[in-house]
C-alpha cells in the first residue's frame, strides 16, 4: 500500500490500489495490528474510506459480505460499505438503484445461517433497520411479509427478526433517532399496525388515494411472540433457545412502552410474560420482570386500563406467585452480588408501580378483588434489610395513606400495625454511621450508591418517607396510634437511659449508636405529633361532638406524656438533650401551639438543660457548647410563637438569663444569643404599647450604633493596613516564617508555640471589638418573618434606618478588606517566598466522598486532633476571615428586608458592586460560591420600582465577575489536567474539580432562576421574602422582563450564557441550554428591545452563541447533550434566520415576516461538507415545523444536517441500551430535593428527555 487514497479516488502521489479482497484484508489486518506504524495505519484507513465513497461501493459491499470464504472481518467490512451507502448516499441513488440495494440487503437477511458469527448477523439486521427507517411505509410495504417468512424458520432467523423489531421500536418510540423522528407518524403507524392484530387496529398507510396495509396476516407480532414464548415456558430453556427467548422478552419490553392496552390484553402476551416468573432461571425471570416494569412504568393509566392490566396481577393467585418469587429472591448481605438480590429490587419496584396505579382510583370492592395478600406483600417488602428494596414500597404506602378513600379502606387499616412498626424502626440517621459499619442496612446501600452525597440524600428521603408513614397513621387512627407510639417511645427511651448509665464522660465520643437511636425515637415522636397537628388542622372547622371529645382526650394525654418526658428524663449526653429540646419546641409550636402553660414548661425545660461542667474532655465540652447554642436558638423560636405570654414575666426571664450567664461564665456568643431572645419577646409582644416596645428595643440597638461610630472601629477600618493590624493578620506571615512553615510538608505534624497561641487570642480579641455578630443577629431577629407594610415591619425600619448608612459603609469596607486577604500578595510582612504558605493557610479543608481518604467521621476526628498544630493554627486564621465575610454577607442581604428604606439609598448599589463584587476576583471558587449564595436574597427582596436604580450596577458587575471567574478557573483546570506533574496530588485535583463544578452550577442556577417565567410564582410561596407583595401583582414587571429589556445587563448576560454552555460540566450546561432556548425567541420581535440594540443582540446570538453550540456539538465531551445543542441551533435559526408567520394583532394584520438576518445560514454554510442545497433543505424543514414544532423533530433536522460535524455518542457506537444501566426509581431517591412527600411533582422539570414518543399514536387515535 504505497499511496493514500483520497475521496475522489486519486492518491497523494502513489497509484490508487484497485479493489481486491486481498487488499481489503491486508488493510484491515494493518489497522487492527497494534504494532502497525501510525502512517501505515492511516494509509490503510484512507484506502478503506475510499472504497466507501466509491460509486461501486454497493457492489463491493455485496461481493465481500456474501462471500462466505472470506474472513469474518472482511465480510463485516463489506456490510459496513452497504451501511455507509444506506446512511449517506441513498439520496444520490436512482429509484432503480435503491430497489437493487434493498433487494441486496433483503437477500443478506434471508441467507443468514447459524454458522454466521453474531456480529455478522447483527450487522445484517442493522442494514434492515436502517432501510426500514428510511423507506418502509413510503415506497416499500412488504417488510412485515419478509419478517414473517423468516420467523417461521429456525431460531437464528427468529433472533434476527426480533433484533429488527426491537431496534425499530426503540428508534421510533424511545431513542432520539434523527431519521425515525423525521419520518414521524407514518413509521410509528406502521409499527403499531404490525405489532397489533387486525382486531385491535385496522391500520393502513395512506399514500395519495391509496391505502397500503403493511401487516402480514391477521395476527401481529405481539401474538406471534406470545405463541413463541408459550412453546418454551415450563421446560428447561438453554443455549440458542434461551437467547432467543430473552430476545423475545426484550422486544416485548420495548413494545410495552407504547402499544395500546387492548392489543396487550387481546394478545395474552402479558400472561405469557408472567409465566416466566415461575421459572428457575434467574436470567429469564429478570427479563420477564423488566417487561413488566416497562409496561407499568407508564406515567398514568386510565381506570379501564388499571382494571385490565393491574387487577390481574394483584389478585390473590398472582400475588401468591410473586410472594414465592420474592421469598426465593431474598438474600443476606453476603450474597449482594447475586441475581436473586437484583430480582428483589426489581420486584419491589414492580409492586410499587402496581400500587401507585391502583391508588389513582377508588379501591375496588372487596368482593370483586381481595387486596389483602397484595398489601401484606408490600409490607413484607418494606421490611427488607436493604433499604434499596424497601424504599419504593414505603413510598407507595405513603401515597396510599394520603388518599382518603384508601386510608379509610378496611383492608388498609388492617395493615397499619405492622407498617407502623417497620417505619418507626427505620428512622435511624444511617448516614451518620461509619462507612465500614457492619450493619446490613449500611452495607446494602454502600454497595449500591457509591457517592456519599447521594447516599446521604437517599437516607434522608427514606427517613422522610418513614416519618410520613407514622404521621399519616397517627392522623388516620388518632387515638389508638398516638397511644401506641407514645407507649413504644417510653420503652425505647428507657433503653436509651439505661445505656447512658455506662456513659464515660472522660472518654466521650460524639458519634454513638445510643445518640442515633435516641434521635430516631424522638423523630418517631415528632412524626406522631405532626399527625395530631394535621388532624387538628383538618377538623378545625367541621368537628363533630364525638371528634371534639376525642381530640381533647388525645391532646391532654399527649401533653401529659410530654410533661412527664421533660421532667422525668434527664439525659446525660448533651446531644440527646439537644434532640429532646427540639421535640419539645416542635410540639409546643405546632400540635400544642395555643397552650401557653405547656410553652412555659418547655421554657423551663430548656433553661434546665444547660450543663455546667468541669470536664477536661475537649470533645465533650464541644458537645456542651453545641447544646447551649442550640438551646438558645430554640428559645428564640419558642419566644417568637409566645411573645405575648413571655412578656408578662419579662423581668423574671431577664433575671434568669443573667443568672444562667453568671453560672456558666458564658462567652460573648451565648450572651448575645440570650439577649436576642429578650429582644424578640419585646418586639413581637403586640399586647405592649407600640411606642414602649420601640423605646425598649432602641436600648438594645444603642450599643451597636455606638460601637460602629466609635473611634476605635473608625481607626481600625480606615485602611486595609489598619484593618489587618487591628485583627493581627499582619503578624501571621512573620510568625509562619519564624517556624519555617514553607519548608514543612505536613503541617499537622508541626505544633505551634505560645506565640501562635497569643496570636490566635489577639485575632479573637480584634474580632470581638467589631460589632459584627451582635449587629447580624439582632438585625436578623428583628426582620424575620415580617409582612411588608405591617407595624412590625415599620418598627424594624424605624429602628435600623438611623444607623444603616454608617454601619453599611463599615460592613462594605470589611467585605472588600477580607476579599483582598484572599490575594496572598496583599498580606503585609509576607515575602514572595512565603506566599505559598499563605496560600496553604487560605485553603479550606473539607471531606468529599470518593475523593477524601477515610470516612467523614474520621475526617472530623482528624481536624479536631490537629487543633494544636500548624494546621489547626491555619484553620483558625482562615476561619476568622470566613467569619468576617459571612457576617458581612448576612448583614447585607438581611438589610434588604427593610424594603424601600434600604433599596432607595443613594449611591448604595454602586458601593455594593464596587466593595462586595468587583473585589471578589481573588476568591477561590469555593469562597466565590458563598458570595453567589448570598446575593439572591438581596436581589429577590428588591421591589420592582427600585430595580433599575439598584440592581443594574449590581447585576452587571456580578455577571461580569461570574463570567471572568468561571472562565479563568475552567482554563486553569483544563491546563492542569493536560499538564501533569509527578508530585501533583490527584485527590486535590479531583476536589478542586468538584468544587469548580458546584460553583459553576450555583452560578448558572442563579441566572436560570432570574430568567424563569415562573420565578415570581415560585418566590411567592417562600415566606422568607419580606418585601414580596409585588410577587402577586400581575401588572408588575417580572425579573425576567427587567433583565431582557435592560441593555446594560443584557450584553453581559448573553456573554455569560454563551460561555456557560461550553463550560465542561454537563449538569450546568443542561441548565443553561434550557435557559438559552427560552430567551432566544424573545428577541425576534420588539417586545423588550428594538432598533440597533435588537440587531446587535440578534447578531451576537447568531454568531457567538450559534458557533459555541456547533463547537460543543462537535465535542465528544458533550456527546450526550448534543440533542439539546441541536435544539438551540434550530431555535436560533428559526427565530432570526427564517421567515415566520406573524398572527394578526391590534392594528396589524397577519403577515409573513422575512428573515431578520442571514447570519445563521452563513455560519452553518461555512462548516465543512455543507452545500447550499443541504442547508436550504434543512431550512425548509425547519420553517415547515416552526418554533412551535416538536423539540424532537427540530433536533432531528439539525442532527441530520450536521451528521458529519457532531461527535458520536457512546450509546450510538453499538446501540448500547442506556436505559437499563440504572434504576430510574433509585435515581429519584438519591436526589435530596426532588422527593415530594405528597405525591405531586413540582411544575418545573428538567428537560432531559421527552420520554417515549407517543406522538404518532396520539395522532392516530385523536379522531
């Protein structure tokens, strides 16, 4: 092979080799031989490519593929030639040539033999599939006849037929296959016709005045497959027969996604599938269960469908079979890798789906359908040691209990006892257990869910569901259930207290099984009282005499139990005391919220829970401090609910707090927290005169105002240099230099001396001189849960407005100073040689699953054990900077609750932009994300009338900083991955990569939230928004409209979106692509901007954003998102580059608007391999669909056009079925925020996939 062939058949200097099978074999050998030199391999590849584009390719392909004397590799290459012709050259062939090609491919299928290797047979099947997608039911109508002829031959031909049918079903209804999508209804209709019987669907494809029927015979493939499965059910199925049975079940699995219910019932294919559940072969059982999961995984069934498809599977005879199969499948943790365990998981999903379909309608009459065995099986599955098996059925129980008709059904009420026991036993916080805990629950979950955050989300969702079960049972059977729960709680808490007798405070450990058990028992109590609270709220307005008496009895009995629990149970462990307080306050604020006497008892209980300890165990002392902090926060929460009552003994309460502070020798933190409780009591006590309250509150704020105005604070904040000196930061660098910290590899092994201790104390003293924390807490308390325009809101504004200006100027200066400290070059007294040491000081430590070594508890233990080392010293320094910033950020966004009094301040937005945002460049991605997290609260509180003046400079600056930060960090990360250093820590790189992705996601979510059409609707449900009256006023400008019409923000917004869709984080890209697709059409008309501004915006989108989308489409990294990039390309082209029909409006008749710009067409035309004819054909198809066209159709047009440009998805390389890789149900339960406890999904859904394409079916049956 001396020359490299080119597309036109010439060579690059050597003679083109003629077609010869020996040359093909030699080229293939060279390509697959690992020792072949690259230039030789390239020449061999070029030669084979030249054969593909040759006009003789069909003949070459047929010759090579039918010559059985050739090696399989050569025959496969021959089939590849035919595949290339079908995919890329078919439109260039004449009608006669296309018929010849089709006959050639059909001959190949008819001549397959058992001796042919599987990959040869599959390649032939692929040719049939590709032909069918392009021409079946257009000018070729006998495909089904050909398949039926093959079906009645041997197993090899049956397998071949099933491969064709399954793939056609997947491509037409499931996959985003561009060819099938472009075919649309006729291909879908043809498939429906051949799969169903004529008794269910007559079918027929209309072509002009002729109707073509594509079904062969009266029976469809559902019936034929059912008959085939019946032949092999009951006996031992092995070898080729087993493989074909599995293929038949896989075909049913695909068809059951979309085929109509009458056809399934008529064919008896469901019964044939269920028969395989009694087999002893796990592979066949799993395949059958997958078929059922496919059928019952449909989002919703009509009641008649439930009766036809679900009722047969939940009747006692069927459940007996399921029960036997489930019992056989249950395994211990030692057999976690067995197929039996997989069957358990899938059966649980199946039973859950059946239950969910049932509870959409009223329970069937007990005489017609006995559901007792089915519900008992659900309960048995809920008891499985693996929470993965348990969670779907526990969720189904919640859904059943939520529906009144099911909740009241006798058959359900019989199950609540065992169900209550299961749920109450599973409220443990399993995520707190060590990863290596030998607990079966933990082992099962760890094997299934690798990442800690996902495990944590899963455990959280499981606990929520168990809590919901207890709550609904107590609601449904109030008196009996409350008695049972509280009686059981007494027994369990007795065990906790008995175990506490062994508690050794000298060797106290935070994480103990006793603490986790106590937490679970209190969680059970919480859930029971939530049930009581729900019952009271539901029956408040329509209470019968009998219900009123029962409610009174339950309330009094429950109150007595709580009082006894608080007075008699004196736990020694601070963490258990903390949990006890949480339950007491929760009960007081909800179920017994009007009982002031009970609230007083809770107050006394909290005050008695403080611990005076002389213990030296640092771990125990930290737990005690945590208890005190939590107790004061719960005191505040209690006081907000009962301020009018607490104010009647205000002086005694104040005296009690003073005594407590003296007894504890409490630090300033606790004093401020207790002071804030007194503040909230006075502020919220509406029974006290307004002027008296305001005067007394002013006494609390006077010291804060004086502190901000003090000479010492003024001097310390006069400059960056004076600030770092006042906080002792200027001594950190010299101190580290004195220890030669830059030479120490492991700081956790280097202890610091008394100088370091003194430096820490001086930093703490300097921090205490700043009134940051007192300001932040009292500001937060005084503005929490206020209503705009209320007397309390007016009081807060009157109290804070006089000092806001002075406080703000200092807070903003502090923010900029602390941002500057993240730049190592700005630290005084630090030489360039010591800057890496300061960088280490600024680097946070945190644990990440799959990256950090050891468990999270081990990480926390290690952090605490290094407090006396240089690592601990560094932690205290960065902790001080972090505290400064967090307090400043909090003050900034909390001031926003004051409304116009804050947002109308002159020069304030420019000051915030300059001091808090423009200075953020030195922040690491992690700290930058904290800033991003703060700003939404400030932005969301801004009233519409203040947006132009207040938000314009802030958002313009923020968008610019986010774009610059993320762009820079992604460049650094990509360079870091390309240039590896031997000494580089892979764990650190992975951690930094994860942090950057998280920050990226926060930033794009922020922008996506602003631009979401339902932003105001979502925000209006959040009580945290104080100035939110505008959210419910339909005539007010939305944030989305404000941004899209503000040219000062819009240019930076579009730049950020354009860059964001190319950042290498697929989750962030998906969010930003969805946002881009929403806003692009908005600039096709003059709704927001007009004139040259609108022209400039359209040109930017048509060039920069379009080019970015095309580049990403060609990038293998984004291969699984390519459909969404294609959709964005289509929308840009449709919006600006194609004619659009404009409906009639006031003063303007309907008309066709010409293209606004030719830029999209020109950009696409400039791509390699594009011709005007191809581009214009695609444009015509897009114009026909319009912006209102189906997203799948728009994507398909672009993907087909850019076939040679786009990257190739892994799933396309071998038609890998990605659906079965993970359980969709398990994926849902790993999401922290997606699980809705009331069975109703939110309005907002990620646009990941359109799901099964039923468009053709809908069109056929829409009359």
